[in-house]
C-alpha cells in the first residue's frame, strides 16, 4: 500500500504555499480563482489524507471551501496551535515554505489524534457566512461609536459638530445592521433563534452571536461545548502539586456575549440566581460562581438547541 499523503498550505493574501509529505520542495499558486483551480487539480492527483491550513483572517476560506467541495478532509487550525507545534519541533525560523512544511508535518500528527474529526468540520454555508459578516460589522460599528463618544467628551467646540454627525451616521448604520440581522435570523434560523431567546438573559444580539459564531451549539455534548467556548476549568497539576483551575482560550466573542447574558440571568432569573448564590454561600469566589453560571447557561442553551425545546424553569431547575 502506498504511504498516505499529508498536505500543508501556508496562506497569504496573494499566494498559497503548498507542501506535501512526499516531497522536500514546495510549490506556490496565486490565492485567486485561477490559482485555487490549479491547487484543486494538483490535490486530485495527490489524493491527500488530510490538508491543513492556518486561519489567516479569512484569506484561507476560498481555498479551504474549494478543497472541501472536492471531498477532501480539510482542517483550518488556529495560528497559535501551528506555532506551538513549530516550537515543539524546535523550529523558530519562519518563512512561507517552512510554514507549509510544518503544516504538512502537523497534518500527519493531527491525523493520529483520537478526536481527529473535531478539527475537520465543514465550513459555514453561505447563509451563516452572511450572518457572521453582519455580526462582525456590528462589533466594528460599536467600536467606532465608542471611539467617537470618547472624542466628543474631549473635543473642542469647533469639532463637536463633526463628531455628532459621525455619531448620528453610526446610529443609523447600527439600526440598519440590527434590522438586517433580525431579518436574516427570521429567514434562515427562525426556530433556533426563537428557542434560544426564551432563555433568561439571552437577547437578540446574544442569539445572533451564538448562531453566527458557535455553529456547534446543540451538536456536541455540554463538556465539549464548554471547552470550545473557553468556560471549562483547566487542570494545572504536576506531581503532588494541585494548581488552581482556570479558564482560558476558546472563542472570545462568544464568551463575552455569554458573560453579559449570565450577568442578567443571575440578577433577574430565580433559577440562575439560586444557583449562583448557592455557590457563593458554599465558599466559592464570586468570579468562580459567575463562571460556573456561564457554564450552566451554555449547557442549557446547548440542550435547547439540541432538542428544539423552550426554556422551562421546571425542566431546567438547578
């Protein structure tokens, strides 16, 4: 039997640097339709077991989608994960060709991972891509609005009028964005959006972020979804030492949205408030109790998304 082939692709805005496990050299194609078509033809000949690309601000999306449509197993990995692998291999230098070779080596290791399929997930469809873009645009508008609000406080009288015009424009853009998000959810995710919105503390913005940035919601178990978001406590043990558990990594925007929703839930929902207060009464720090409440809220949302149910304080009593 022939040896399995593993491919690594280093992605840049203009080029794709490609390495594969059976060759010491790399080759390059342009990161456009023509180059990706050539990449697909070469991949058809190689028939790789696994292709690994780094997430590079969206520049990897077209190539990864095209290869997935060919039926190839494609993993898009976090750049920090790839860099940690390079350090573990003792390689500190960084070039496009070297990065492609390292990704090919990483593909071989990843293929042996017991949870290999966790890294090989379909890219979002067109509807979810649109929702992700709208949600991301809302974040950008909020950031610009916050910056202009700060400038207005510090502005000279000569520039205040200009700042206020910009703020008025941003308010209109935000209103248009929120209307577009609502219409999109109603058209493509109405049942799920309605179900999630029944959970205390989870508003329209939270629903949009969850559906856009956490497509795994309802598709994996509560422990894996907690680790994915970054609200699962990580062990810090060595020998007889037992370190303090803490959360890290995960999806920052989802975790931030979950944090705000949990603040509302523990204040206004009797079920979550009782859970939080019980932890504090047992000696847990307030921050620890709040993170545990975040994890419980996420588990509830995951269960609702999985079963298509609605929030019921009797069913979700804590």
